[in-house]
C-alpha cells in the first residue's frame, strides 16, 4: 500500500516499484490523500479557465490511467483539499488537508489499512520529501495509522486490527543525484537542477538513510507511460521522458528508507518484502 499526497506522486517516486511488484503477483493499492486542485497545469492544451474547475476530476482520471498502466490493483481517494505549496495562504483553507485534524486523517488511513491488509506500507519522510504540507500531513497520518491499525482499542469502527510488517519512506539518495549531475555534464547536457550543488539540495535523502534499492529496469517503458498519463502535471520535457532508453536503464533504480520492521532486517536490501512472512 502506497500512501501519497497528490495524483502523480506515486509514479514519480515509486512507479517502477509498483509495476515491478505487480509483475511479481503482489497485490498493490495506491491511496491518494488530496484532490490536487491547486497544482500548476502544464499541458498547453489544457487552458487554465476551462481546466481548473475540473482539475480534481481530471487528476483522478489521470491517476486511474497511470495505475492501470502500472497494474496497481486498487486506487483509493480520500479527497481532502489540496493545501498548495508551503507558506501560501491556501495552507489555511478550511478544507485543506493541512488543516484536517490529524486524528481524523489517521482514522481514515487506519480504515484503509484494515480493509486492504498490506504487509508493506510506503509513504514520505518527515519533511514530506520536499516540504509540501500535504506530503508532511500524509507522512504524519500514515506513520500513526500503521501503529494504530494493529491496536484493537483504537478506531474501533475502522475494521479488524491489522499489523503492517514494514513501513518505508520514499527516498532520493544524494549519491544518485551526484551520479546524474556527473552523467549530464559528461554528455554535455544541463543537469536537472541547473548549477545547484547536490550537497545543498534539501529534498535529497542522506545516503546513510537509504536502506533499500529496487531495480526497475524491466519496467522503464511502463513508468514512462504512467508519467505521461499525468499530462496535466508532467510535460514532455520531463527528464525521464526525454532520456534515451540506454541512459534510463542506468538510472532505473528506486530507493526507500526502512523505518519500521517487525522482524530484524538485513540491510541494505533489494526487496521491500524481504523478511515478511505471510499472515493468515
Ligand atoms: Zn505531491
């Protein structure tokens, strides 16, 4: 079960992983917390005036299409209001996910966990990956829900208790960004974040936090198609859509940080399910 803030976060951060596990017969579920209605619309064929009023529905359809391509089994929408970027007035809108009482959001995720009964849950780290309020709220509610879901006195109306075996945060290692910058320079291309030094990019994960690497080379094409399905959000010049296949194959890994494991973990690992024993 992957808990994300907005439609497209699932594909950008772990679309390859979802496809890889679907191919292995693992049942997967994406939970999207917000309606994403405040996002920038990048598709020039989607005019602001006519698209904005329907953006929430458009993004839901995009997510469903991306998940069809990735072969995700279930897609769930919590439909909280998008809070907008950090420190913008929309953070304080009454329907904003950021303003939702944490107990309420946690209860809805507990219900999702008890319904779907995942062995493994993935969400963001405490900074939400890059500081977006909706990502931070998704992190907080998911972390609490994973621990509350197996405690029968909590959220009694949300289903039978279920214990998640492992919780991960999505990660983008500093060393991987350094490798990308180096490769771009050698190829005479512009690095994805211009002249910024990877050591100063706050959204990157310290290398020592990264525990788990998933090889997604076998599903590069599907990840690209899923990225393209989010056409209101992702333009054709997105780096992963423009790089040739042979280059993409060298950067096909997706990364995670293991934060909860009910069994002693052997790290580093290359499988989110290593050590997981099937439950009745
Ligand atoms: Zn997002």
